[in-house]
């Protein structure tokens, strides 16, 4: 068996419908572990069962934080995206979240780009299995 352990995270540039480009990448295992660690919280509960308190652990998931981290890690950059004053919008975590929650054209390009990257990743993995 031949195994390639180099990092092959798929990434690329995608055109936006109204002009501009968006640079995306897929998550890797380190991203997922970091996101899970930040977004899942173990919460102890002590219900009274048959007169005695019992300890149980549940988990709380912060979906809003997960989305913000997802966007921050998968959106690498953009070109030719301007505000209404024709000033370039800087690539920041906050602006990534703003564009993803307020600009449908940006969301559409993001979703199509991520779908294309996943397809390319699956194709590459399939080709590696054949060899």
C-alpha cells in the first residue's frame, strides 16, 4: 500500500455573480477538532432519582460559533468586493460573517464553491484508491 501523507486540502478561487472572486478551502481534521473543542461544552446535571442526586453529563453545542468558525476557516480571501462607498472590504472574521449573513450572491458563490471543492476532493480520493 502506498500512502501519501502530505496535506492535500482542496482550495481554489470562485467567481462571484456581481463581480469579484472568492477564495475557499475545505476544512482539514485539525480544523474540525479545534471547532469541536470550541463549540461543544460538557454540562453536568444532577437530577434527583429515587431520593438521591445522580450526576449525568450532557453536551451543549454552540451552533452560532460553529458557523462563524466554519466561515473563518473556509473563506481564505476575496478580491473586488466593495462597500457602498466603493472602498474595498477587508478580509476579516467579522466581515466574513457579515457577507455570509447579508449578501445572497456571496452565499451562493460560497455554497457552489464548497460543493466544487468537495467534488474535487472526492475525485482525488477515488483516484488514489484505484492506484
